[in-house]
C-alpha cells in the first residue's frame, strides 16, 4: 500500500493510527448495529406494512425529477417539451404523494 492512499490527518500528515481509529470505530458501530437489530427486529416486524401506492409515487416523482435534471442541459432546458413534461410529472406525483399520505 503506497503512502498516497493513506488518509491524511487534520494536520495533513499521513498516519496509520488514523486508520486504526477508523477501523475500530467502524467495527464497534457494526457490532452495535447487529445487536440492536437482532433484539428489536422481532418486535417491529409484525407491525410493518408497505404502502405500495406511496412508494410508486415517490419513485415516479423523484425519478422524473432526476431524469429532468440529468437531461436539462442536453435538451436545451425548459424549451424542450421532454423536460417540461418530466417536471410536470415529477411535481404532480409528489403533490399526489403528499395528499395520499395525509
């Protein structure tokens, strides 16, 4: 492992102790996470229900907005009907989501 791949400390000095601290904290967090999930998962698993319509509205709304933002400069901004349509689909989907969840 080269020196350039080691993380730098706040002073800008590469330190193997920084890696040891990060790995130790990550290991502790993983053990804590597994312990909490194993204890409480049985209690909360029975009460979970999936809102498929809400999930579909979130996917549609944020998916349309993400594609709109990705294609905005390529398709010449709001002068493109595709961009305007995606913006409208995203906005309407998220508004329906808010009404559906309330």
